[in-house]
């Protein structure tokens, strides 16, 4: 085990819904990710950088992203999986990645939401690894978390809010939480945050002169089932997300659910 979470860190994850361990990614890895991100932007001039789904997919990419296997390599870095296994167990499936680019001057807001609303995962369990490629400051649109909002394991009501000034349009109704309790996630590039699928979170726009990009990895314990058929049905509403066709990767252990299909969506 490359990094062992302390009792305090484990408690923080359980109590607040996220943890930033006292751990850093190697600088060389960070440099590689940044380089690969520039390539990704070059290869996808048709897409806005605010949100790019599944850059690890080289075929059948959601939003038509032209991705690369490098992102899968980054997402499954042994240190990250070691930490993840302490939070969701030894049997792990990777089912998604995303990059929220928050470009300088025009980086869109990500409104308050829970991640799980349209994930075809039963029982619904997902650990999100949030990896900033740049330093995150109060000004450049840090992630904002509502502590403890994951605890009831409930998906709260969300409403569709029109507008292309945001990265997503399904927004958690304000009656469900107290925004004044929000905590900003201020991180240096190299630090990493891990958060629970039920936690309410969002981020403001970035109007600064500095980009605030983050690479996001979605893992589920292999006791859960990623139901592609359900993903297809849900996809009727959110076609670009490609949930009916996402490739699953068993990245640790065994498929305890015995229901996951590791052929759909692969090359
Ligand atoms: O990076 C951001 O600003 C938003 C990320 C997010 O909402 C997520 O990872 O679920």
C-alpha cells in the first residue's frame, strides 16, 4: 500500500463526504497529464473545454471525444487505486472519466448537484477522484462541497435550468441544502480529493486569467452493477453522455456483482 489513509482522513470522508489525503502525485505524472490535456484540446477543436466526457475512450467516445489510452493509465495509477481501495474496497470498476477545463476568463459555473442522478449504477455507489491539473484558488472556481450532504444516501430533487452559461443543467433544488455551509476546495496541483457520489457540490465560474482544469475519475465498488440497458434509457434524456455504451474496466479484484459486462463499448 503506497499511502495509508489516517484515521482522521477516513473519518473526514465518512463525516464530510470527501477527503484530501496528505499525499501528492509525482510532478512527472502531473506534467504528463498537462501535456496530454493540451493534445486532447488540439484533437477536439469541435468541443468546448468546459466539460469533456470520457477522454480515456479511444472509440465510441461520449460527445464524440477523440481520447487516448493515456487517460486510462493516469486514472489507474496504483497510488490512486490504493487510496480508493481504502474507501470503497478491494474490488473496483472504472466506468468513467471527465475533464472540467475551466478555461481562463470564461470558465463556466458548475451548479450545485449530486453526481448520481443519471448514473445507471445499482446500488448507486461511486467514488469520484478529483485531480486538479492547476493550482486551485478561491478566485478561479474551486470545487465547493456541502459537508455531510452525502450522509442520508438520498438523491435530492433537481430541476432543469436552461442556459449555456453552465457545464450542466440539472441543478439541485436550493431547499435541499444550506449553501452557507459550503467549503471551498483549495488545492495545489498534485493534491487530490476523493468524494462520495451523494455529496452535493458545485463550482463557480472562472473569470481569472488562469485556467483551472481538473481530471476526474469515476470508480464504483464491483459489488455494484453498471446497468448498460438502464444507461441507454437514461441516455434518452442525456444522449451525449453515452451511458448506454460506456466501457467498464475491472481495475482491481473481482466483479463481485457478477453482473457487469466488460465487453460493451470496448474496441
Ligand atoms: O470541476 C468542477 O468544477 C466540477 C466537477 C464536478 O462537478 C464533478 O466532478 O462531479
